[in-house]
C-alpha cells in the first residue's frame, strides 16, 4: 500500500519538491512528510546543487526512478 507522499512523488517523476510543498499538496503535516521520506527507500533526498541552491542544509525530495 502506497502512502500519500510516495503516490504524489510518483505522479511527478524527475521533479524535486520541498517537504513543505509535498505537505501542502497531500494535506499531511510537515513532520509526517519528513518522517515518511526518511524511512522510505523509494524516496531520495536530493542535493541542493540539483536545483541550483548553494546551501547545504536544504531538504529536498524526489522519487527514485528506474533507468
């Protein structure tokens, strides 16, 4: 059974979202989105450099894709 975070990210492959954006689109609390993301092997934490940010402390989520 998929959780709402994984389902949302699968609908938008190769797109990187912040946890706050995912929480807003899924209607979940931010802390639950972060908890699910850290405990799910299908969700990858993206690096800030992938979106052009120079910061190191950004939490960004994307779905792992099969190549």
